C-alpha cells in the first residue's frame, strides 16, 4: 500500500469494484429468511468476545444469562454500526456531490451509499428480530457526529470510516464459520463482510491518495480527528444497558469490562489490521497516538 496511487487509478479501482458489486451483491430482504425461528442453544457472538468474559462477574452468570448478555452486546454493537453507516451515507453524499458525475469513482461512491442503505435496514431488522432495544450511541456522541458528518472530508473521513468498518468486520468475520452462532446472524455477517471488503478497498486507496499532499499541522489535525472517532466509537459499542438486561448493575459491570484484560485484548484484536494499516500510511502517529492507547486499540 505504500506505493503512490495517482488520481487516474481511482477509476480503474472503481470499475473493478462496480463490476464486483454487480456480480456479487445481496438483497437482505430476500436473501435472509426473517421468519425463520432462532435456533435453541445457539449463540449470538463468540463468548470470548463478550465484554465481561473471564471476569468474576461472568463466572457468576448462568449459561442462559451469558447467552442473553451476548445477544444484547451484539445488538448494541450492531446498533452503533448501523448508526455509523447512516453518518457514512451523509459523508459519502457530500463527497460525491462535488465529484464528476461521469466518473466510475463517483458511481462507486453512490453504489456504496446504496449498500449502506441496505445494510442499515438489514441490521435494523436483525435487532428487531432478536427483540432487542435500539441501543445506539449516547447523545454525547450523536451530537458531535452531526457536525462531523457535515464538515469532515479527506483523509480524516476515509480513515474514520475504515476504523469503524474494519473493526466490526473483524468480529463479523470470526463468526462466518462458527457453527455455534445463530444462522441468521451468520448470514447477516456474510452479506456484510462481502460488501464491506469493497468499501474498505475504496477507502484505503482514497486515503493513501489524500495523504500524499498532507503534512505538518494539517496531518496532525486529520490524525487527531481519526483518533477521536476511534476512541468515541470503540467506547460506545457496548451500551451499559446490556448489563442491566441480565440483572447486573450497569455502572459496576461497565467498570469491570473496562478493566477486563480479555476485553482490552478483544479491542486490540478488532483494531489490529486497521491500526497496522493506518500506522504504515502515517495516519497514526504524533501526539494523537496517545488517544489510541487510551482506547486500548494500540
Ligand atoms: Fe455496511
Ligand atoms: Fe461500508
């Protein structure tokens, strides 16, 4: 990825991505059997990725409480992911508005908005099907995101998008071949993993192109924005309400999760690939690197 990508390559990549989108796309409305009953005893996410896994609090939960907590956690993570996709649609729409409408690069940006629209509906249906609350991020994150969606562009935008897409992608990928997970969740993950791979390619290349002319205070600003997005999103993935859903004190359980070495390791694991990439291209570095450490992503 360290090679230099020129603007004309944009359309070459976009042509490939458009072609792949045409050949390999899903319609969650028909590709997922929304009426199929859940499978008794199957899980909702890998146990070892649940935020309390390995703590004394976890040990005290019954098997059915653990299953229920996993269901609420995946629901919370999904609801935050869904919300970030809507913010991403706003970013991409603003981005595409200023591009040449004749170019494949623009067409792919618009195609991606279409993908994210279907994903957001798919995730919303999944959360409803599991009978879960619409957790989502707290107001303290929603409000600045309105401003973020309206003004951010360039490398900080593509890097932020990648952080969200690639961290959740890692978790979803780990469930694809896991027979112990509910089939509906595996199918949602499969659809998402296939389509996100294209989004990741698009954003990674565009980020590299944008970075070639970025240095000094401007680079630090883009790094800072990306670090803050990573910090904010990773911290709100698990809503404290998930603990209350299994009868735990939300404050206490959240505090336990944040100091849980397994959970910290899961965060690092989720971010591992994107952190390596952003470090390689120079998007992680300088003073804002500390924020990544504070979020347990480094
Ligand atoms: Fe998506
Ligand atoms: Fe995406």
